[in-house]
């Protein structure tokens, strides 16, 4: 007789498993621990097989019968339900392994060049802005309109620059999938011009000669820890990126040769900074205090880490210099402007010293030692010019010319 709901509910466990038949191959198996499993018995390829279709009460009697009937229809169509289920599971597993999130995390693990901070920020951006909409999608099925919808959610909240960065990240991940044979093409190039362009933001910087002189006098008036004092005095002389100054290591400095060699954080190329006499003097004063450790400017808490990225900004604020007038990165704009307008050095020499990629006729984007003779003269002229501005506090005739 076919089963009824009361019969199923009242079925009690016994010392060993037993079956309650419903008909057409469907039966309920009651285990000794009280579990109730729906199973369908059928024959395929001359063999008797069984297939589980769920547990009671999650799968009701009616649903179990519907699933039995679906299995019988597959058999009528010449399909073995067990083999079909295995194929479906394999396909689902393959699609999960090739989902955008799975590919993204695999790609992320291979980005060994990323700093811990950059890697964490990248993961946060993926999890916040991209995975909720693209994460479960098979990477080979992702289309340009899908990507654009994700990016427009970001631009609608005003994060235009972040949307452009997200587009680059998505493109890199899909190109990784293409390179590893798990996608056919990257749809991101099709979105050219579809996003609004971010407004270019410039770092606040003092570029008027008289104001620069006043700024330098303010820096000399800083009364804090000696490493921070030295960092403030050195920053305008070398005009490197703030992170490069913070992470400067003594092993990179050659005081006798007057050079500082390091790996540029942004472009990952070797860079050389000729040190002026003024810069060397600052470093020789600092060396007895921090020269036994790794960093020129260690954290106040431990010598195993550099000072924080807010240290210079906090020092400028303590001096009463507003954030809309000068930041740590502003020393680069200050140098670029005055080296060209006041000291008349060639733009390509200045750009090389700023470690910017400047293609030349030979196709070389950057060469650590290119224009080195001119750069050495430029850095000394720059330091002398800053001394003159600081001493006079007015616009003066530039000291030194481009060689």
C-alpha cells in the first residue's frame, strides 16, 4: 500500500534499518537513530541502483513522489539518473572552482610584489564592491554590461576614482583567467569611455619662493623627536615620495659617495638620489642615534618598523601649516616647479630625479643613472637655493644653472 503521512510520522526506529515501500520504486528507509531517508530503486544497464532523494520531513511525501517521477522520466529518456547527478555535481564543482571570486583569490595570492597594506586594501575593495555581484559568477560568463553595472554602483555614490581602479582590478583577474585557460576574453576594454573621468586632485604644495623660505624657517622651528626633526629637514632636499622617506634604510645610504639607492614603491624600479652636502650633514647628525638599526626614521615604539605615515603630516600640523597648503607629497611639486621656473633645469632631468617614467627615443622609460652628472649638480644647486630662500625670505637670483 502507498504510504501516508501518519504512517511516516509514526514510524519508530528499530534495532536495525528497515524500509517502508510507497510504490514505483520509492521507499522510506528508517535508520536505528531515527533518521528517515527517501530512496528510489531502479534498474539501468542491467543493474539495480538506488538514489537518495532527500530526508523526511524536509522532503515531504508529495515532493518525494515528484522526484521519483522525475527519475522515472529520465529512465524513459534513456538517461541514468545516477550518472546524470554525478555529471551535474562535477559541473557545479567546476563552475565553483572557476567562479570570479575563486579566480580573484588565486590571482591575489600570486601578487607577491604587493605590500601588506596594499594587499589588504585590494582584498577589502574586492569584498566590498565586487564579490557581492560578480563573486559567484563563472568567470567565462561575465559580460561587459555586468561589469559596468558593478562599476556604476560605485560612481553613483561618488567613488569615481575607485571605480576606475576596480575596473583595472577586474580586468587583471579576467586576463589571468584567460592566461590560465579558464576564460576566453576580457570584456573590460569594451567599457572604454563608459565611466566618468575622475577629477584630478593635486597635492597641496607651496611653490612661491618667498613662501618656501617661510616654510623652511617654520620647519627649522620644529621641536619634537630628533628623527622627526631630521625627516622634516631632509624632505625638501630629496623630494622623494613620503613613503620612500619613511622607509629609508641605512643600508641604502652611502654617505661617503653621497648617494641614496632604493626601490621606488610606485614603479618598482631602482632609483638613485644624489645627496647634497646639506643632506649628508643631516644624515651624519642622525646616524649616531638611529644608525645601529634598520631605518633612518624608526617608529617611536619600536626600531623594527618605520615611523607612521601620519608622522610628517602631524608635525606639519603642529607647526601650524594647514593641510590645504602643504602635505608631505607637496615637497615634490615644490621642487618640480622651482627647479624648472627658478633654476631652469631641463624637464627631463627633473622628471628622472622624481623617478617618473619618461620615454626617450630609445624607448627606455627610466634609467637610474641617466642624467646623473646633471642630477648631482641639480641636487646641490637645489639645496643651496633653499638655504638662500630660508636665509633671505624673499625671491632671489637662483644659485647654480643646469649644466
